[in-house]
């Protein structure tokens, strides 16, 4: 099991990834969907791990939605990439 300090560090890293992904989306001249959605997914997964120690239902549900959207974005990017290759 993860201790409280480690859970906080993991959660902070997840938050940083999500905020950096958002900033990348806002400020980049061209956004790579794999990087953007992958960063969001990784951040949401890290935050979900931290929530296993410091559980909060509202935050947990938000992370589930965030994970679902990021996976959907990755799937869409994969399909678009596959179409362009053929």
C-alpha cells in the first residue's frame, strides 16, 4: 500500500501532467493528439492512484471521466493516423 506522502507526490505529478497538457493545447502552434491525450491519461491515472489513499468520491468520478475522454482521444488519434497511412 502507498503511504500518505507518496500518494501526495503521485497526485501532484498527475496534476502537473494535466496542467502541462492543457497549457500545451493552448499555446502550441500544432498539437500532437497522442502527446496531449497521453499526458492527460497519465495524469488522470496518477491522480486516481493518489485517490486510493486519500479518497474523495467527486474527484474519483472526475478522474474516471478524464480517463475515458483521454482514451477516446487516443483512439480517435490512432484511427486518424491509420487512415492517413493507408
